[in-house]
C-alpha cells in the first residue's frame, strides 16, 4: 500500500492529476519551490508507489497498455482498374497506423486511458505519428532509436478500396525485447489489461503472456498477418482473448476452413489450448466467437453501405471487442460491437474513424 503523503506531496499529486504532462518547472512555479526540490519529491512519490514513472501516470489510473506496431501508413489509391506490370494513375494519402497504435487510438477515442509501448526511429515519420496520436494515448513509453527507421506500411488500393498489394518495413519492432519491457513491469501490474500484437518478437510475446498469467492480468493477443502466426507463444493457457481471422487460424492449425462447421471447430481448437475467449473473423461472412461459459456462435457482418478503405477495419473490430468486454457486455454484444465499428471504419477514409466515441458506438449499436 502506498505510504502516507506530506502536504506538499499531496499538492504535487493534485496538480499531476489535473495535468499528467505537467513539467517539473511548472510544478515548481505553482508551488513556489525549486525544481530540484520538486524532482526529489517526485522521486519519493515514485518510491512510495503513488506515481508509476514518466508522464506521472498515477497508480490508480489503470491504463490499458497496447504493445506493438506504430508506423506510418501510406496508401496509393488507383484511380482506375489495377494493372500489374505498368504505371497506374493514383493519388497518395498518409497517416499514422500500426496495429497496436490503431487499437490504442480507437480505445482512446472511446474514452479509455491508454498507453502505447512501441519502438520507433528518431525521425520525421515518428514526429508525424506523435502529432496525430498524442491526444488519444500516452506516448512516453515509446522507445526511440537513432539508428533505426520508424515502421512503415505502404498499401496499394484499387478503386473499390480493396487491397491490391502491401509492403511493410517493420524491422524496428525487433527492438521490443523482454529486456526493453522489464523496466515497465511496475506499470504492467497497475494496468486494466495488456494488448500485444504479433509485430513483437516471439520471445517478447511469451514473456508478456507469462508475466500476465503470473500476475493475474488480462492479456489480449492480436495477430497481424498469417506469416507472423509463428510468433504466438508455445503455451496459450491463460490468454484472455485471441482475436484472429480465418487465414491466420488456417495457417496456425494447417487446416482449411471451408464451411461453418470447420469455422466452429477452429474456435473449439483455440479454446482447447487454454484461451478464455476467441474470435475468428471471416470478412463478409462475419465472425465466429466463443468461450466455455457462453458457448460458440456466429455473428453476421454489418454490411457497409460503401467501402471507402479497408485499412484499419480489423483493428476497429478488435478495439470495440476489447472495449465492450471491459464494459462487461455479453459475448454476443461484444462481437456485435466489433462488427459495427469495423463496418463504420470501412466507410471512412481514415484508418481510425474520426467520429468514434463511446456515445457514438452505443448509438451505432442501437441502430
């Protein structure tokens, strides 16, 4: 239990609670103390357990922690029909992306306190990501490396918004090692849940799953592509959620999902490995969701009136699932929330839809 506070320590905490990004100099000016005195008191507050570290995250704040990719998304939109082997007239858009970052922004817009743990280059691309992300998440836990480039994802989309080809430079995420994460362990223990995408190395995912299980913390695993399914930990017992798609599940089990029976059996296989809750999405066919308490059932998709851009729809689905689960919804409500948020994102030109809020999602579900 945190130790008792002095009057000045309490004043510092009150100011930090109002503005977690307040500087030590600003604190000193507010309290008419020297900056070194403030630094000493903050150090004491950290030791006493009232503050968890930089950005002055208060121990009662219970952030959701997203770990994994934060990259620049560049999208080339082909104006006509895509033709391989030749030049295609197109226009380009650019914004912040990355699975963990996208989920963090969705959850931040939904009103949760979110911290992102990732690796980036000390470059212009990171500055772009930082500028568009800081309003929705704490970025103090992102590590910058002078010798590395910030991750990038370049997608070519046809005139219907469907993906033609994508190129990913994600080498920087190999720096998200267990050693890098150990300095955040105190932060992890205070979290509401940990979300990790498979941009992280396998040993990192294994470390996080072991840490979460040993500290009785919820953990959510988000695969990012079929080739990275080999980054799942060897032991999945204790994982709270796995949100995957058909291709990724087929790759893991080396068995094709041809019909609803195969689809349901794949959910059963995941559950048999000790995962508490499983979703397998299947594009226009909807999703299959299950756990051992409520059973396994199919949730039809919410048809998008017009598909503007498919990028980010999967992350929108995952985010609404996690949010609804944290809100204590039933499994059916959770899956429906995911489908609705994905559908709305498909109709948006943005990777994370700009009108998202807790109130808007509730209204969407009511409709």
